[in-house]
């Protein structure tokens, strides 16, 4: 069964606002939600991608709107 729309929206917002100070907490929330889904569920794949994005955030990278994990904020190139 796919994730509830509200849960998915909340997680998406948390992932998009994640930073080094809260990335571990956000990743734990995403991982907990993913654990409730079968691996063949499209939301499972989506949450896996979000976890990959959060790994980049933890490493100091900025995920831009293009999803490019190598993007740097202006002036940090």
C-alpha cells in the first residue's frame, strides 16, 4: 500500500529543507517510512532516492532543483 499523501508531503518537505544539523533525523524518518513499504512499491523507490539525496546533504553537498548532488550554493563554486 502506498504512503499516505500527507505523510509523503511531510517527508518531501523535510527532505527538501534538510541540512547538516538535522539530516540524520530526517533520514531516520524517511527510512522508517520506507520500511513499511514493499520493495516493489513506487514510493519505496522514491524514498530510496530521497535517502540518497540526504547522504549528499550529510556530505556537505547541496541538492539543487535539478537534483544535481554536485551543485554548490552561489559563491561556493
